[in-house]
C-alpha cells in the first residue's frame, strides 16, 4: 500500500516524512524493543530507505547489535526508527510515532516467545515465536 505520512517524536525536535510503499506492518515483542521503548510491545512498519526522510532535527543512534542502529530523539527519547547497516535493507519505523498511527495497522506479531505474560492484544493475527519465518 502506497502512502504519504508524517510523524515525529514527543517534543517535536525530530520530524520525518515518508512517501512510498508500506512493505509490512507488525508488532515486535522482543526484549530489545521492550527496553528501548519502555513499552510491552512496539508496533512498526517497513519501508524502503529512499522513501523515508527526516524533515526536522537529527536523531541520535544506539547500537543494540552489531548490525543495526536504533534512532531516537536526543531531547525527549522517543524511539523512532530501526536502521540496518545494510543500506538497501528496509527501515523499521515505529508506528505510534506517526501523526496518524491508525493508518498503518499491524498484521502479524514477531518475537512472540518473549511477549510479557500479562500483555496480549485482542487480534487473531499470526504470532511468530521469533522472526517471521519461525512460525
Ligand atoms: Zn523529541
Ligand atoms: Zn523488536
């Protein structure tokens, strides 16, 4: 689905705009996303790097692994984006940072094996134990 959307962090110091194909949209229940966001789950969607641009401010980056950087606002801390070192890899944008997150509903869950026991969403979307291919 091709879309033009804008979003940004809580304080407004960092803003972004995207224009292109939403490749997939999902929930991630991994421990890294939980800790980085301070929330039980992160909803994210994938988009080509060429379709995404920061329009205001510059995020800080944190490397939780040796293959990707997690970008966040250095002023308010909002976790915005997952960017792999491979420049051709799709970006993972955190859906709740969109101005209108309802536009991009998640359609599956990854890393469900580490979901928090008291937290479950009321949908019947597929739940993968680890990555998407791990059923
Ligand atoms: Zn901010
Ligand atoms: Zn995750």
